[in-house]
């Protein structure tokens, strides 16, 4: 088992391929140490503040497991398998404190599947018969209006849970779930998960907590859609994305790991793509954000605060759109 960063995305033969890459390319600036609690043959690769890849790419700061997994996969020319199911379930916040031995007994209830970018996990109107744990990648929850417009309710990342309403409500799905990029997902049937909650009541509390947190986030966004300007909604969305899906860089900036097109960002803040593009251009001009070579947004959270942003934009562009 090969661990990279703070987690273990490589297993089996993939581990050996990465070992060979590291041996062939001394340009990798990585320190190697034995990891505490690493299973059996596990070793950890811990990134230095600047990680240099053989193709010239650099990652500053502490790269996430997901990003290292993607870069290594690209270098090796194929998608690498993610770590074993028990390891990920053990580290999911729903199962915090559950002994590994117990997880090993019920891990078989979760079935794994890979989803391609833009592939639908479930649709509005589907029977809610499963709960999902997102192991890697990103998933978008959205609703579609009668005229075909889409409103994004949430963007989920590794470790998030979705579809949990089906545990408490037998009605059909009220949202769509779509993989934004390549996603690896564990799913358990509602019946199996309900029995699991019966054996461990604290799990019910954790699920309820996740539902409450998600509801608070959605209510905050809906209030912003009703009363906030496009600019205010955009800066709030970027701050939220940086907080939930961000990697801190040495420069003080934050790299948002989920790649969003202007259209997808517009669907998140409830505006047109054209208006979203216009506002993003103003933010770039003011030095509040930039886009890296991998098409990820890199933001300056300190400049995205409402008062600060307006002052910066006022100096750079004059009176901006309100």
C-alpha cells in the first residue's frame, strides 16, 4: 500500500508503478517516512512545500490526496485505483469513533462504482433507495426548472454524504446528483443502512447533523439569491468553495480543487453565464482571483470580503455593477 500526502490513493500494482516513477525521476521532491497506523506494508510520501513533477508542473503548499492522485494518474497514463473501502469508511466523519473491526464487519454493505464526468448518479423523481459516500471526485446536487434552467444546490467533495433524505422520507428524489469530474462513490441500500443505524444509534445523530448542516448552507444560499447582488453572490460562492474545497498556497492564496466552468459557476449563484463571466473578469482585474494551468480558480479570500472587494474594484474599475 502506498500513501501519498495524508491519505492512501494507491494500491497493489499501481503502488509499484508509482515506486518506479519515483525511482526514475529524482525531480520529485518528496520526503519518505513510515506512517503511523499505516496498514501492513504501508509507507507515506509526504510532500514538501513545493512539489516538482517530472513534466515541470509544480504544486505549492500541501497538496490534497485527490490532486496528487490525479497528477500521478495523468503521468502514468491511466486512472489509478483508490484505496480500500474499509480505509475510507473508517475516515468518513459519519463513522468517527467506530472501531475498525466493526467497520470490517459491515463494509460489505457498501458497493463501489466509478462515475465519469457529467454522469448522473440519480435523477429527480428516482426512487430513493440508497445513501452515498463520496470517496473521490466531486458531485453537484441541483434542481431543474420547467424551462430547463438548472440551479446548483451544493457541490460535494471527498468525504461528503448525499442521498441521506431517503433514510427518513420515502418520497422520491427531489434533486439531481451529477458527477462534476471522475468520481468514486460507495453506496449502501436504505434498508441496509437503516439496520446499521439501529445497531449504532450515534450514526443516526451523525446523519441528522449532516442533513442540518446541508440545510443551513442551502438556506444561506437561497437568501443570497433573493437579496444579494450578483457580485455578492459570486464572492460568497468563491469564499465557500475556497473553504470547503481549497488548498492553501504559500503565497497566501487558496486553490479551489473542483474545476468549474463559467456556466457551472453561474448555476451556483443563479445568474447567466455572460453576467458571471463579466463579474469574474472584474475580480481577475482587481487581483482577487486567477486561473492556473489546470483551469482551477486560485483566489485571495482576504480580497473577497464584501467591503474589501468593493474598495478594490472601485479603485481598479471605477464604480462597478451593483
